[in-house]
């Protein structure tokens, strides 16, 4: 077959196909819109920078240096502690951790704009490991705050502080859990995060992707006595802000005190104590001479209501007691040997936490 004849042989079906396609398109002008789309969808994942959040929050996070007087020379100050703090108010109020400043005779604050200031201790609360300081400076940057925001597991967070006195550092992670307790004081309620919190970060800010404060960095799991990785903790801002207001107002946190310990009732305890259902808190210890002891409470009593409100957990009972002003009489409903009693108890004041070695 000669080459021109071969080309004519191929051209005939191609031209015929194009003619048929043209007729189909003319008869169906919307055909293209009905054809399946074969292009790949654009990725919904975009790279993001958190520089905006850092610019909003970082200027309000300060370095905290605490010093003690030398036992040999009272005119000499010795470095005692290193941490971070958060400027909460334009009047110079700062939040930090109690363990950062607990043994200090003098506290210095280094701002990110280069200013250095002496700080006055306004008040502290060892039970929540929080302290409020104040500096006398003008035009202070204040941390963005929104107490209505509720941090959730999976939220992205940034930890801002001064680890090992290297200078302000930002670490990034997510919220791994909320409502962690039992790690230290019974009054603490931690946010757990995998954003690194090292020595010097204590008292610094944990902020969300918008730079809004969600917590006060306080500890990592290794600091608590184990070599955990990615286990770091912050005090929720809702709790920290409440404590801060009380410290500014009163210089201390006044808590109610009942003088007993207890465990939530489970199915086993309910069966052993012959309870009709799983409910309340079973008393395990009563402090001699305390408010509960004076009211006649004893071990194995099951507390089921506080001033008529059903006790759903040990934390709920502890919170109600702590929130009640000392000297207030309340009614406790309890079950003892299968019988219900209503007992009036006068709430006392929570004694100071015993001093512990510097952490």
C-alpha cells in the first residue's frame, strides 16, 4: 500500500468521527456540564502560620526572676528561681505559679520590650499553685482573654515562656485532655497538652490559635516524678482567673473546710454498706476536732446531699464545701446503717497548706 492511500484510509474514519461528534454537540449544548469531572479535587489542607497569634500574645508573657537574701550577707541577693508570668491587666497585675516565687525575697520582671521592673507579691494560693504579682509600669501589653471560650480536646495550642532562661520560646501542640486532677492538690484541674513545657516555662501562657489565653503553664510529667514524654499540664484560665480575682481582693483564697476525706460510692461500696443504690460519697477519714467531727460524722457515713442538692461526685462535694464561707451552717444528708439522717454542720476555714520544699 502506498503512503498517500494509507493516509486517506486513516483520514476517513477520523473525519467521520469528528462529524458525528459535531452533530452530537450541536444537538446537546449542555452535554459538557453533564459529563463527569475528572480533574482532582483541591486539597482542603492548607499550611498555616501562627505568627498572628504569637504577635498578639507573646508581648504579654514576661520572664520572672526570684532572688533570696544571702544568709551570710543580707545585702547580697542570690538567684532562687526562674519562671514566666502573664500580664493580665493594664494596672500591672501578673499571674504566675506559686512555686516560682514562693521562697523569694525579691522578684524581678523582664518585659519583652526590654524593661525591667520590681514586682510586689499581691497574694498566693499554694493549693492551686498560683500567685499574683504587680508591677508599676505604664503602657503594658495585656494578654487577649475570653472566659467564654471552652478549650476542647484536639484544639491547637501554643506554650509561651522562658525555658532554661534561653529567652522567650514558643512550642506548639494540641490539647490532649481536659479536667485532669489528682496530680497535685485536690483543687487543681489541669489541661493536658503535648506542647513542651520545660523548666522556666512555669507561669507562662498557653494560648489558642488566635492568641487567646486558655491556661497557665505549670508542669510536665517528668517534673511530677516520672519520665513521661508529651505529658504537660496547664491550669485552665477559668480557674486561674477566679483565683486571681480573690487574691487581688483579699490577698488570699478563703475556702470552706469540713475536715473529712471520702471516696465516691461504687457498686462494691454500695453493696458493703447496704445502700439502696450507687450514690453519694463514703466517708473514709474524719479529722479529730474538725467541723465534721464536732457535728458527729464518722467513717462509713455516706453523704448523699449538701443543703438539699444531690451529691453526684466527690469533686462536686469538695467544690460546694470550698465555696461556702467559713462560719456558715449547712445541712448534710447522710445514710448510716441504712437509715437517713439530716445533720447541721458549721463550715470551718481551710487551713494553710504546709510549706513544702521548693520545686
